[in-house]
C-alpha cells in the first residue's frame, strides 16, 4: 500500500529560557526522533499517556507548529513523488494547494470555534481560505457538508453555543472535510464527550472515512477508543515511538513492556487471552530531562544495565510489528515468569 505521509526522525524541542538575559537554559523534548509511515486509506491510532507528544505530532504535521528537525514527506494525489512540508512556510503550502489537503479535529470543539461566528461561516472558513467558490456555491457546499455529518438544514444560521458537545464535534468534522482533504488528524475527538455520544461520533468518523476515502491519524490516550476504528496502532512514550503493529496483533501480543502495561490495565472485550497484569511504578518522567538510554527504563520491570545507557531502536520483530526494546525477544517470557 502506498504511503500518504512519512515522518523521518521528526523532532520538536521547545526551548526554555531563563536567567536575567533570557538565554536558553533547557529544552522540552516533546518529540525526539519519530519515524512513522501512514498508508493511504488507513486509520492509524497514535496512543500514549498524556504529555507523551501526541498533539505535538499532529500540530507538526499540519504545520501549526514548526518542527525542530526531521522530515514530513507528504505524497498527495497530484504529487506522487512527495514534498517535504517540514520546512515549508504556510504561504508555500497554500500556494501549492497542500494546506487544504491536511486537516485536524481537536478534542474540544468549543476552543477551536469562534463563538461569534455562525455555523455556516465556521464550516465555510477553510473553503473561503482556499478560494475559488462563489457565495452561492459556498452555501450549497455547507448544506451538503451538514448533511454528511448528520446535521440539518436549519443548523447553519445558529451559533456554536446553541449546540451540544456532540453536535459541535460534528460541526468541527464538517469543517475538517470541507476542502476534500486527503489526510485528517483526529486529536482525541471524542474525549470531551459523554460516553453515549462518543460511539456516535466514532461511527460518523468511520463512515466518513470509507465514504470519502480518507486517511486518519487518530490520536488518543484511550486504547479502547481506537480499537475498532484503527487498522494499526503506534504507541508513544515520552516523545518516542516504542511499538507499532496491526491493531489485533498489538492487543493480542504486545511486545513492549510499556504497551503490555497499558493494555493489562484495562478490561478488553474479545481479546483471545487475558494479559498478565503489569503495574507500573512511578509517574511519566519529564520530557525536560528525559532518562538516558531507553526512556522507559525508570519504570520498566525488566530493566537491565544496557537499557540505562543504550537507546533501543524501533525494529521489526515479526512482520509489520516493530518494537524498540533491548529485551524484545524475551518480554513475553519475562512477563509470564514475573507476573504469571
Ligand atoms: N509550547 C510548548 N512549550 C513547552 N512545552 C510544550 C509546549 N507544548 C507542549 N509542550 C510539552 O510537550 C510535551 C508533549 O505535549 P503534547 O504533545 O501536548 O502531549 P499529549 O498530546 O500526548 O498529551 C508535554 O510535556 C508538554 O508539556
Ligand atoms: Mg494532546
């Protein structure tokens, strides 16, 4: 399958300034060398605890934020050779028609919408920015989009606050698909919603993906949310990817101790066998001063000396299953011996 997007050694370090002269004294290593390919038409789930760098990844891709280094290769339909958007300016992106092909839906729709704008203006915003449509055509497109996301014709003349959380997220989705994007980042799109509404929004996203042949990067801290919608999952820890696999493989056979711990902490329906419970000690360390070697070593129950000094690389262990762990080939046995 062809890739839509390839992240190569992508980094985002936020400088921290201090002292009288406001010199840079440290940096937050929010992303520290991400390598990830996203295939056309798939939903790739990006999971990990709060603060591990998921939103930073999304913002870097749609260039709401400037990566510190690395590449973001975008292979859009008209430019199959790919373009590196990591260093492009917003103006260049717009000029090359790339900006409108990449969209993002945020966790809290209220903060991403101007409360003084009517719904029709909110949805039409990216279309206006793209240009080229008459006001009549814009209106028609807005009606069409509202229908696609399950809202009705009398909704465009209202303000965002007149809607429920679920409806507002539908509006955010309508806005995101307005320009016929190829790639959408969904950043915890259901986390702020009531449980009963979450499933409706997930269904809508799933339907739209098939209907419009979209590619998703679905960001969440909640593994069960992405279990049914994602084809593959990538697990993040402190600015690094630790494991990537097909969703079923990851749930049935996690190979990184961190993934194992995440999964064993939640009751998972329809997984073949129960995972032995691993409880992690301590909190996630700060990305301001991340641990040496493997970043997970301070919390890993299977830590050895090598983990403290040498950083493991993300390598394929089984077909399409990659893990970054020095003890990747022993983990299953270790879990069994120590927690069985
Ligand atoms: N503008 C910023 N300046 C400094 N640190 C930041 C900034 N934005 C995010 N961070 C830090 O980067 C890390 C990753 O953040 P984020 O990508 O939002 O995590 P997630 O979405 O996985 O919860 C966190 O430690 C966060 O505090
Ligand atoms: Mg986030």
